[in-house]
C-alpha cells in the first residue's frame, strides 16, 4: 500500500535530528560564553556570570567536560578578581574534580590556584575574626541563639514562618522558573515531573531547588516530617555539587523543620551552621532574610 513508506528511515532521521540538536546546543553554549565575555568587558559582572553558568549546564549535559571545566576555571578567575575568594575556590574545586576524573590538561594549573587560595584562607583564619570578609554581624545573630527557642511551641505561627521561608527560597538561583510551579492547583505533581526531567538530564542544581520547594509546600500544609525529609534531600544534593548558597538555604530549612518538631538542639545546630556559611557569601539579601527567620523562631 505504501502508507508506511515515509517511516522506513525513522531511525536515521531521529539520529540526524539528535545530532543537529546536539550541535545547536553546543553552539548555544559557545555563544553564551562570547556574550559573557562582552558583558564582563562592560563591567556587567552579574549578567556575565549568569551566561557562564548557563553555558556550564549545557556543556555538562552534552558531556563536553573540557569546555565545562574551562568555564568553571574562568568563573573562578572572575570571582578571584572580585576578591571573593571563597566563591572562586568553590569553582576551582569543582573544575579540579572534573579534571581529575577526565584527566584534562588544565588540572595542574587549577590545582595551583586551589593551593594558593587555601593558603590565603588559612592565613586569614590565623590572623583572627577581624580579617573576616563577612557582611554578617556575628554578635547580632549570636545574641539571638543565646536567647534560645521560644517555649510557646503550641503557638507556632506556620503562616509567619512559611512566609519567611518563602523569602529565603526566592533567593535560589533560577527561582523565578521553579517558583512558577507553586501557582498550579496541584503543584507537587508538576514539581515531581520537573524533578524527573532534571534528574534525566543530570541537572542536580535544578533538582535540588525543586526538592526544596516541595519541602516548602509540605511545611505550609503542616506536614513537617515530610518537609524535613525534602529539605535534607536538597541539602545532600547541594553539598554534592558544592553549591554553598544552596547549602546555606537548605540548612536554614532543615533547622526550621527541626524546631517545629520540637527538636530544638538539632535545629539550632543546623541554623548556626547555615549562618557560618552565610558569613562568607557576601549576600546581604540572604543575611536579612535569614535574620528575619531567626527572629521569628527565637524569643
């Protein structure tokens, strides 16, 4: 009959289109790097970093490890030039992990950068807290911890605390995209689908962000134990990829969930650890949001 003739070359056609898609994605990532270079030269640093981060995710998805490592190294250089040593070190370490796994030629150069920065950090620690680059007033949050948790556990205001957690989660990279899922009538179902998609393409950062949002939604429904499980999953993933910002936010969430479950000592430990990370992130918005959360939890 001939009605299936047009499907005879389906396999070849799919391979052809997949190859074209792969080439388009690689070209897109290359173009993002070029745009980032121009933005950096115009002192639009934040925009430049944003394009570099997007290019890294594409290179990672395509398995172009040399390009991925090269951009991570470049991002480390950008932050180093901005005197943000901790952030630079984070990118250098991630680059070094890839170089080690794939035996890439820039491994020695990156290793030397890591050693130099670690020596600087060790020297800074020995000098004392007066050399800290933190924008956080340690005394201000230490006083809050010293006052202790509120004893009126039965009067916990989930709505107030949930609002503070929303402010913190909104600071996640690319939250504008992921946060849109909360607008659906059944957001958890949609988020679970998005998590599976993120998992299938190896987008650990996106997956971790979505899991945090699932925890936030569960907490608003006063499903605190379930929310704690989500928050801990997200924390594990952020730590795996070396995302300090995601780790700090996750620790705030975990600490809050423990507080709501009445496990105040465990909760206090996570909250303190989160504030220690925030001290080195130079993120005023996160600091203010975290302090507002602490004040709603503690007396």
